[in-house]
């Protein structure tokens, strides 16, 4: 099983405070003989509809030497996980959790906005 990201507990606690129930820590994915782990799986009951929303959250700290190298790795994982989830649990939405500084330095920049718009 992979090591937890340095922000793992902070993201988990934020989800719980927001009313999410953590169902998987980590959320396991399988395709053929491939076994993968998304950091968290969570569910939130929608009382008015008596249904639930399901999410998976991949947490990335972006603490490497290059934000672009970290972005390439995070995007690769995100695309792989999302592709498998579209076949195995299409109603679960995948999110990428990153620090606020990463949002400013990467995702508020043109390349980051392009990735958000396309993926």
C-alpha cells in the first residue's frame, strides 16, 4: 500500500467536517491484475433525495523540485484512475486535492486552467 501524502489527514478531516463519511482509506481500484489505490473514498447522504454522492480523492502535495514534474505525475495518476473508475464505478467522481499554494502557482496559471477545462 502506498505511503500517505503529508496532507492526507488534513484533507480527510476537512471532508468529515463537511459532512462526508470516509468509506475507504485508501479507495482500491482494480483492472485485470492491476491494483491501484486512490487516497480516499467518501460518501455523502443527500437527505432530500435519499441518495448519496460518492467521491474519490487523490491527494498531492507538490513538494518536488518542479511543479511541472509534479503536475505531470499527478495528471497521469488522475487520468489512469478516472479511466478505470469510468468502467468500474461511473457514479463516483474523482477529485485531485492540492495545497492552496499549488492552486495559485499551477492551476491559476494558463496551463493549469487549460487542464481543468479539458479534464
